[in-house]
């Protein structure tokens, strides 16, 4: 019963490893054009926006810009902490503190 599980686990680990290592091995030998490098630099920001946007702006599938949207209000001190401190720890502390404070009011 455990043999198929171990084989599946080993196969998944191999596929995960190969999909991460092969591009690294291939791209270390290549010089990428500056335009491509510039385009790639926007990917983290785009992914973060795609993850945060719905969480901050949608409530029940509808846009919510009201004063009752605690997540959106808590994002403001988090953003200020992120800009001022450049620290993930203080950004999270500011956001969590703001959510706790807003929910307790």
C-alpha cells in the first residue's frame, strides 16, 4: 500500500525539482535582452497585485470601498510601514494590529 505512495511522491519531487533546475541551468549560459529583463522585473508586482486586489477590494463578490471594509483600511498602515521600514515583520505587525483594532471598534 505504501509503495505506490512513495513512487508518486518521488515522481512529484522529481518533476518539481526539474521544473526549477532546468530553466536555471539553461538561462545561466544565456544573456537575456534588457527588454526581457525589464519585463520580468514586473512579475512580482503583478502577482502581488493579483493576490491582494480581490482580497482588499471585494466583499461577497462585489466592490466594497466603504469605511466598513476593514481589510482595505488595514492595508493603509501596512503600506506606510512597508515604505518606511522596508521590513516584512513590521509591515505584517502594522496590518495585523490595524485589523485587530478595526474589528474591536
